[in-house]
């Protein structure tokens, strides 16, 4: 069997379905170009019929990217397929990804249909997509809970209709690794024309088994894996690209090869985390802050004697370059530019100057500037063009007194000022803000995270504010956590759709 494993990245489609992580078209192009550099084979760029934004992003990504196949998702519905074909018109290599639910639960409750009718729908959709593109992938949604015998009939029918790739999603993340592997094996052994198509895995992580299931699928014959950077995705996320790629690299016995340039993994992970405002858990395999940090005395002793005692891979292989992580106020523009580029961010001179100014201001407050600070600075312009800006903030707080905040907001050039008391400095500041922005809005979620260590650290604040039954997500970062909190609240308000 061929040992080449195709990497299908769905960060921009399944990954982007995470609430609060939506990217604009410019950001999506930036991600797509980074994925191209990383060496992915397929980029799932969006679900064009779902919104004009998604449609437009697929068009722009198709124009911007050369080597990877650009894929667009559809339901097994003609108007979806027409729309995807239109969005893909500029792609050099294009694929339509169409499909329908095949589990009894989907057939009975979602479609109120029958197994036979679902096979007809699937075949019709594949044939319809084939009119537009040669490369058609079919997904059997909820294949994880679909009876294997019936699934084999679906797979055989769609391959005969022209599907080049057949995706077997464990949509609910329910399968056990041996079960999922057995499903792929069953298809490999029972579908007549299986050699005419590639079988793909698409595993969700609801029970923490996405990577194990994907690997089990590969061991049993799947040759495409659908993955996301940092494992992001709806609910508990998808299989993470970095885990599958590094498993195959660290285990040559598997005899699996990918086209991934592993040294681009870490910069890509940082870029996604920063653009999507989604922190990576410190103990995340491969890309977490602690993934290569040996803190116990016994480990440090071993690593100093010989790294192989406790390290199964070289951090440099995934692009972690620990020599130059720290910048200080004495670092010049060139060092900053180099660090940005290691982190996957290429900037023009003007933008570099802008970031450098902010960098110097931060370096005045903080001795050492780390990667997260730099990413924050590079993304810190996200809200500068928005309607409301925090002009100033002053807070008096302490033990056994009520906190008092006064602030000024610049709205369309005009300054509005207010003061309020509260249970704490953030409460007081937000009350003052609400006296100016008189909307019926409720704070639903509020997290503060220090980036690394030290009392001079930058605090990152994520907030979720409900307004008109919609949840808006906002972000703020500052060495002063009250300012960061107000900035995050303002970021939410600036996103309100009235
Ligand atoms: O999880 C899933 O089943 C999917 C399909 C739409 C491919 O994302
Ligand atoms: Zn999915």
C-alpha cells in the first residue's frame, strides 16, 4: 500500500466554526498562505453557501494559493454545489466536498428519509459535483455511528458515481480507536472499487480520542487525514495536525510519509492562536508552552547529560527556536522583524515601525518581551479602526473601600466621560462604560490570563458579551488588567450588529 499520507487541513472550515474565532478574509488569506508553506495537500477554505463572507473567502484564497488543492464544503444539495463551484473558479487545483448523514439517527431524525433514498441523494450529489470538477470528495456524516455494512454500500455507490476521496467522519467523537480502525478495515476489505478512491479520516475529539482514532484509521488503510492546527474545532475540536504529523515522523516503523515541513508547525500554531484569540493550553502536545519544558530536577539532570533521556523529538524539528525567544528594549527592528517572521508574520516597513513603537512602549514596562507579547502586538491593531476607543482610564481601588473608576471614550472623534463605583476595579470601570454606551448588554464570560511569568506580565482578557440574543467575543491585552478588561469589553461592543 502507498505510504503517502495526504494532509487535509480544515482549520478554515471546521476549525473556524468555533464561536468567537471567526476570521476576516484578509486573515484567512494569511492563514492559507501559511498552510501552503507548511506543506498541506488540501485546504478546506470554507462552506460557500453558508454566508457571503465564506463565499468570498474561498474566492480570495483560491486566488492567493498555488500548490494545495482548495476544497469547498457543500450539503448534498444542487444549489450548494453550484455555489461552491462558482467560489472555486480561480483555484488552480479544486475539490468539492459534498455529503449527507448516513447514520440511522441522521436518516430518521434529520432527513426523515430511508437508507435507500440517502444512497440516491449521495450518488446524485457526487454526479452533480462531477460536472464541475474532477476531484469530488464525499462525506458520510456520522459515519462513526453508521452500520458498517450499510456504510460500505454508500461508499461503493459514491465511488462508482465518481468520488475520488471518501471521508468517514466520526462526527460526534464517539468511536473507540479499535472500532474506528475496524470500520476503515471493513471498508478496505468489503468495498469493490476501493482502490479507485482515497479513504479519509475526520475525527472529532469529544472523548479525547481524535488523534488515536485518526491514527487507527491510517494504520488500517486511510490515506488522507482531516485535521486542524492546534486541534481547534467545534466543541472539543478536531484531530490536531501537529500530533498526527509528528507521530508519523517519530515512528518510522509506521512507514508513513507526509509533505509537511515540520519546522513550520510552531509558527503556524502561534499564528492561529493569535489570529483566533484562542490560547493554546500549556500542556498541549507538540505546541504547548510546556511541551518541551523539563522542570523536575531529575528530568533536567537527564536532559543535560543527554537530551534523548527525556526528549523523543527535537524542539527545532517543530520550529521551536529557543535561542531567540526573548527580546528586550535594546532589541532593534531587525530582531523584531526576524522574530515576527519566525512566528509566521511577514510585515511591511510601515507596519513594522508601528509594531516597533508599541514594542518599545511595552519593553519599558516589561523587561523581557516573549513570543506571546509579540503576537499580541502584531494583532493589537485589530480594533484601532473601530468606532469606540478607550481614551483614558483611572481607577482607585484597595482593601475595604469601594473601587472608583473614571474613563473617557472616543466615539466618532468625540470624547465622552463618565465615573462610577463598583465591587472591584473592573466592575467600576464597566459600570462607567455602560453609563456612556447605554445598551442592554450582559457580560457572560470573562477570563484573564497572564502570558508567562512575572508581575510585569501582559494580561490577556477574553470576554463574551450578550446583546440582542447574540454572543460577541472580545479581546484585550495590557500590562494593566483593568485596562485590558475594558478594552475587551469595547472590542465586543465594536462588533455589535445593530
Ligand atoms: O464532522 C463532520 O461530520 C463534518 C463533515 C461536514 C465533513 O465536519
Ligand atoms: Zn467535522
